[in-house]
C-alpha cells in the first residue's frame, strides 16, 4: 500500500564509455552484481539471498548513510535488491523498509554521434519529506559510482593487455 505522502522521483545519468574498454567488458561488469553493488560508497556489506523469481538474483545490502551534512546522525539501513541481466545491461529493483522503492536500468547505448554511453535510468517512490535527501544522496553516489566503474574497468583492460 502506498502512503499519501509517497511521491515519484527519477534521474538519468549517461557517461561516455572510454574507447579503451570493449563493450563486452562493460556488459560483463554490469552482470557482475557484487561488483556493481560494491561500487557504491555507501555500501558496508551485502550477500545473496534466496528468491523464487527465475532469472533474478537477490541480495541483502547494508548501507551507511548520514541524515545530516558533515557526517551527523549516521545510520545503517538494510534493504533488498534484485538484478535481472539483459543483453544490453541489467535491470535492478530496490526495496527499502522506510518506504523507498526504485528501479534502475543500466544499458550500453549508442549516442547520436555514434559513441558508446552507459545510460542509467532510475525511477523511484519515497516519502515526500525525504525526497530532497534521497535525490541528493543518490545522484551524488551514482555519479561517484560511474566514475569508479570506468576507472576500475579501464584498469582491468590495461592489466589484461599487459598479460597477453
């Protein structure tokens, strides 16, 4: 049941994929759910849990968040997330006990100029009183995650080319 205080929110991020990283490496990385989960600077632990949905992998994830700036009022929240691998990326669904539900789609796409981009589209609902906090926390975390994602994959590509 959705509360009358729940409101929808969304954001999209697109980042150009460096030419040095093959598309297959990007797809393999987004299909590596633990890799994706641990990109978040908020995650403190995660583990796989059973699900009855075919082709879906489910995890319990714990994050450390701060309700106020300057690291004030830290808290740990644990929630579930489900991943479904698709040919051009991965779909993820998140359910947080405090009334946050979200879907995230990560896709490798071609931009108008022909370059490859990693496109992330997020749609979520949460309590309207928390909307500003949630949007600010998530968008900052996801920008940081994309930077870390490409940095680690670029490093992997260079490491693999040095071993060939």
